[in-house]
C-alpha cells in the first residue's frame, strides 16, 4: 500500500480535537481556521497551517519526533497520532504555564508516548535525547536554527518557519536539502 501522508494528516486532524487543547474561554473558537490566543503571548496555530506543516514533516509510524514550541499540546497530540504506538514525541515549551497546560491536556486525552518538558532558555530543542527522525518548529526563527539541525538524525526532516517562509530540511547521507513552501506568520522563536 502506498504511503499517503496527506490522508494520514487529514485523519489525525479529525481524530485529535483542537478544542481539547484550548483554554476553556476560547474553546468556542476551535473550528475557526485562524490562530487562537492561549495566553502568555502565544497562539494555538491555524489548523490549515498545522496541516501544511505536518504534511511537509511527514512523520511516519515508529519515528521519534521533537516538537519545538509545543504550546498547549495540540501539535504534540497530532504528532503522537501520526507516529503511532511505536513512535514517541517530545514537546518542549519555554513558558512554564503552557508546559503545565500541555501536560494537563495530553493527560486528560490519555495521549500515549508523549512527554512535554520545560525548554531551557539557553538551549534550543532537547539535545540530550537527539537525534530525532523529525523536528517540528512552531515558532519563527530569523535564520535556520543550527542548534536544531544538530539534533536532526540522518535521514531526517525538519519543518521550521524562517523569516516568514516555511522551510523543509531533508537530510539524507549527510546532505541537507532546504526547500521553501509558502509564507506564514508565527510568534518568534526564543
């Protein structure tokens, strides 16, 4: 059977309800194809944007994925669905209140094989457990973050917004191919 990443992403988006990962006061906006404020200057990204990023990342069953800027945990849960029972997802988030929110949401939905850690403001990602098969970055960098590239396995894929453009890095045999995939707006990577 051929791999159909787009169909898998559509299935994940149907299976993992965005409302379950929003603060109660904005859950009525879960169906909006727009970013939703989740507090602390952060947003839960627009569903169409999340779907685009997941299609580019193309996480496969059994993979280890790093979710940078996991916010309220929605992308972490989507990634868990996509990597399946043999995969794992590690979400990292700088804002302590959002770390607590993501952990609460993921536990409430009984999402397995995921962990959310408090990001170190001095270090991007989670190098202690690298390399990762895939890295999803949900915050905008000014340049492709070398610290995250250093955590990407070979082969590996990383999706990151850089200066308003969604970039896909595909690593094969020690060579990184970077392609551009449209214009997007995100909160800054810090």
